[in-house]
């Protein structure tokens, strides 16, 4: 069966340390006759809320093929790694070719939209704090009137 393994590692880890942690996870998978189908670094992001002392984390995603009984072993192994802030293992649904194509198209559109938004925000003129205050006052005056 295919599973999606999401890991959030401490952002204080160096690339080499993060690689060692991921190698341990990969070793558990391969030692239990599993296969790693995809392995990707997503991003370093600010967490939605602090988890202990951690305010940022490095997100990794693995798609693996495992027997169901191995998931418990994998979960236990991941939980023993002190630099893994959070983990989640989900059953990945088997998609038809049409569903895979649609998911890829949506992903490409989302990336394109995010890039356009980022570019637009860079091009947008920045205003000073005084200009912002006067604009805010104008809006409030319009709302009151």
C-alpha cells in the first residue's frame, strides 16, 4: 500500500544533520521491504503555532510503498528521533491517470498563481507609515459618515 509521510524537522538542523535524520527514516523503510517512491524537501516555514521552543520547521514529504504492519514500526522509529518536531503518515489513495493529470494541472496553476501574486506584491508601491495612517483615517471617516 502507498503512504505519504510528512515530517517537520527542526529548522536549526544543518543540511547534513537533516540528511542524517532522513537517512534513518529511509533505512527503516528499506529494512522492512518498503520502497521510497518520491522524496522531496518542501520548504522551511514558520509554524502556525509554536511547538515547544520551535517556531520554524523544515517540511519533508516522502511517498512510500509499505505493508500496513510496518507503519507502526515506522511511526515508533520517527517518534524516537528528537529532531522531528511533528510527523504524519497517511494512506495515499490510488489515483487514475486522469486524476493524476488533474492534480498536476491544479498544482501547476497554484504555483503559477503564487508566482504572479508574489511578483505583483513586489511591484506594488510601498507607502510610508504616515501615508498609511492618513489613508486609514480617510477610510474611517467614510465609514462614519
